[in-house]
């Protein structure tokens, strides 16, 4: 209640409530004092809010791993809002763009990415996408550091390893730009005769067994528990799609036509080795976990690591994540434009393991997402430089810290549903489940409120893609103990269909027919 009293009694002062330090923390992102009071009132009334984060911390802040995204995570306009409003981020990207122009015939990757898709080039133009991704990642690192968020470990997926290496002090930023441009130019010389397919719902061993008759034409290029990636000719991938569907798994086209991390790169091996000449490699200043080996790099990272091996070998993300966990680091901050690599990391571990936090998300305000993620890091114990955050703000939103105590815990969603079923009140159970799904979807999408979601809206219609479906699946598993089948999620069910499935699973002895249209609509 401390912050609520401050806001009520001192509405016109510039006192920063985030300076209130306490082992029990609450953080939120708001646009006004009124909104802050409303959220705090909800908290005190034991009501959930998608922008509210709470936590208790120990004497030592939680270790954070910076997890760098790989190729295929880019999109038009990525980081554009942050570029416009944050001087630290903007300076890094402009410096990188200036360096890249020296190798791109004075072409700007910033102009390329901040141009409307209708007039821009192919997103798979790797000579521009790779340095742009590298620059964006370096910029995000500097913003997080300026806010007090420091990595205890770094690891990266595919070309994300280069930005991870730069952050660890293994290579300079200028060399990283030069190398990513050159790799991109080499990739553009390859035939674009492949398709990259993400598979959700099959283990690494199951995927290996599935494609074994077609190896090496089809190759596993990324291993991440039950979310793996394969590459091969489209006509061969079409042959195994029915088998994937029969296994109850889902697929997503990752929009890349190059055969990276496969034998198809063999023809470029000598050129890749030539590229690293002139690049000075140094011993990591921050523990660097290789996704080529899955282990912490010992001593100076060998140059060959960035040529043949990184390009030809699969990304062993699950092994690298396990190494991180073994070293008592359970907080992963994705350094990149999306949540793709986080989703793969989540798929590599047991449910409810670790904290998975994005930097940016497509279709979400860059600034809002950064503040939401900073809120999560704060309640996990990070020591935030609030003065720098305040200087960086360009609109009326902020992170509030709170020392508080909560009394009796709420009845869990599972208990509420079962209690309703025990009383014979199935309609009430449906309403509880619908409210639960609304809340979780609102949190995933970062909606201000969940009250207007339509019971008959499909997940794709609400903006839930395959990656976000993974988040929803984990929430349902963690709080209800139910595994939503990947096949069901990939078909784009409505909210009412999800409610029906969950009720059937919780109480199979109480068969029920199609839910009435108004039965689970919020009142």
C-alpha cells in the first residue's frame, strides 16, 4: 500500500516510487497516475492484471543470460520506434550502418528495414538482414546495460552467436558488421531451393527418426527440445508433413530458402575461412556458451568456430540452455526483435523452468515492451538504474516498485473449476475457464484489458501465432495440469472450443454438448 499512499497524497510531486526498495516487489507499466491507482486497487483486491508483475528477491540478484536471436526472426520496421526515441540505441545502429555502408556499396540497411514492405526488397536478402540483426542486438545490449541490466552469460542461436561474441568481448563491433555482411553476401550466391520448417510437438530424437530415410537431403538445423527446425527441398518436406500431423505435432514455415547449417554450405567453407582473416579474436570477458558445442567456451574463442562449424553444424540450443541452468542461471532475456528464440528455449526445458523475457515483440510498441520486460527483471531482483530509465522516457509511462505483503492466497483456477463441477454448476466452470483464458491471452498479447475478447474468436484472429500458442500451452499446463495438443492449437481453435476441451479433460465423466453461445460470455 506504500505506493498507493504516495500517489494519493503527493499527486503533483516528482518523487519516483521505484526508489522504494523492498525484498517483496511489484512492478507495472502505466500511462497515468489514475491507471496506476486502478491497477494497485486490483492488486489489493486480489484481481489479476496482465501488466502487473510481483516477486520476492534474495540478497543476490538473479543471474541473467542474454539469449541472442538468429536469422529468420527479422521483420520490417524492427526496432524503428526504439530507434526514434532512444539515443543510446540510435547511436549504436547509426554507427553500425556507417560501417556496413563500407561493404554494401554505400547502401543503408536502416533505410532497407525502415522502408515500407510494399517498396522494400526480400526479407531474405541476407547481406542486409544479417548486419541489421547484429546491429539491433548490439543496440539492445547497450540500452539494457544503461538501465543496469548486465549479463552473467551470453549465448546465441545461429548468427546470433556473433552478437553474443561481441557482447562477451570476443570480437569488435566493426568486425562483427564486416563479417555479417560478408556471410550474407556469400549466402546469396547459394541456390534458393530449400524450405525451413519449424516443428512443434516432437522431440529431437523423434524428428531425427522421422527424417532419417531422407538424410542428408533433409537436415535438422536447430535442436530445441520439442521445438526443432529442419531444412530441405520443399517437395521432400511435403512428403513428411502427413507424418508430422499424425504425430499430433504442428509446423510453421520459417520463410528461409537457404540451406544453412547443412552440407549445402560445404561449397562456401574455404571462403568462410578467408573471411575471418584479419579479425582479432579475444578471450571472453563474460562466460560465452556456444550453441555449436552446447558448452562454455574455454579460453580464446577459435576463429574456425565462426566459419565452417557455425555455418555447417546444427544449432544445439537445448544443450546450451541446459549448460546455463547447470550454472544456476534461470533468467533468459532474448536480445532480438521477437520471441522466437525464447520459445525454443522454453521448449528445451521442463515446464515452469526459468524466466523467459523478450526485448521486443512484433506488433507491440518497442518502448512499452522494453518497460514491461524491465518490470519483470526488477521483480526478479535486478538493480535498475531508474535515473537513466527516467531520462530515456519519451511518454508518460513507467515502472513502479512496491514493498508489500499479500494475505491468504487465492484459490487456484483448477480448484475453482473443480469446485464448480462438484456443485454441478458447469456454466460457472465455463465462465471461470473463459476468464482464465482471457487473462492469459491478454498477458501474452499485452492487451490493456481482456474483457472484450469474443468467445467465438479463433486464436489466429486474436493475433495468437504458433509461438504465442506455445506460451499459452505452458500457462495451461502450469496452472491446470493439462497438455493442450499441438495439433489442436495449430488448427486455430476458438476460445469456446478450448474451454470445451479443458472441461472434457478435467471431468471426462461429465460429457457435454456444444457450448451455448452466451454460456461463457463475460458479464
